[in-house]
């Protein structure tokens, strides 16, 4: 389960965007509890770890999905 890096919420997050970052799958999520946004990166080969980056609150996402 993905955990919000802002408030540790680990329930259902709202998926805002999906795109490719080099070989990574990249997902932009919004936390329903604190409205914080974060990016979640997934390596499709599974050889590297998935990781989460904070993306600030209500400031990113200038481009609509
Ligand atoms: Zn949160």
C-alpha cells in the first residue's frame, strides 16, 4: 500500500496523472486526508525499488491529465 509522505495516510489515494519518466512508471497522487500531493515511481523491471517523492500542496499539476 502506498503511504502519504506528508501525513502517513495509507488508504486510498486519488490518482491524478500517470506518465513515463525514463524507464520508470510515474504516478501523481493526491492524499484525501491532507490534500498533499506526491509522486510514486515504479520500476517495471522490478530490479530497483519503488519510491515516493513529495510534490507539495496544490502547486503542481499545471498540466491537466
Ligand atoms: Zn496525506
